[in-house]
C-alpha cells in the first residue's frame, strides 16, 4: 500500500491474514478489529492492518483522530476542529467551506467507558 508517513511516501507491505474472534454464545466468527465489507471487500481490514503496522501495533491505534488517518492515506494536510470551541454557526461555515472545496471530512464523538 502507498501511504505517507511523516509526510513522506512509503510502501507498506501487509499480508492477507486477518485475526478473527468467535462469539462464544452464537459461535459466529468475525474479524477482531475492522469488519469485512458487506460486499466481501477486505480493503478496510487491510488498511487498518497497514495503519497498525506504521503505528507499531493495533493497541496503539485505538481511538485517535480521523484527520491523522486521512493524512497518512492521502498525503494531504488534515485539520481537527473541536466543536466545543466553536458556535454552531461557525461549525456550519467550516463544513460548508470544506464541502465546497471538495475536502474529505469525517466526524466523531468522544468515547465512553473503559476504552476511552
């Protein structure tokens, strides 16, 4: 995979082995981390594996910021806006400008529980 680490293009090689876990009650197996696409696609699982590889391991990829992942995938700069520091009108203006410019966007919420 061609990714950008610290702004420099690198080829990250991953194999196609995927860690699975089995639900004890239903005996259904599913990938331990990202899921296989509804169309059977593996690109999400393999991208996550590459992300874990450049970060050292899967544990170091828990939570995190979407703009960091987008920057690694595209090489483009990323920005993070915390909604608590902006009014709803400011947030809407930021989103509208980003959409008008064709920027990739993502949204997230603060985690809760033991995995924060």
